[in-house]
């Protein structure tokens, strides 16, 4: 794992960046929330890799 070379917390930077965007109405607020949810979902998909035992057990059922 690499260490963060700066003393700035990346998570806090992202939160501060998100707080700078003020939603004018509920539709825009929902759109911003959906973008956040989409990023989280994509990140979860990128980290979900089936193990070798899972893939072989699935192919045995066919």
C-alpha cells in the first residue's frame, strides 16, 4: 500500500468539493446524490472479482 505523501486527506478534499455544489432544487440534489451512488456502485463492482473456486463451481452446474 502506498502512503499519501501530502498531509491532505483525500476523502476530506472530496467532501469539501461536494459541499461547494449547492443544489438549486430537489431534482438537482437528487442528480448529485445519484452521481455519488453511481461512483460508489462502480467502485464496488471494480473490487468484486470472483475467486477461482467460485467460477469453477458455477461452471459445474451447467
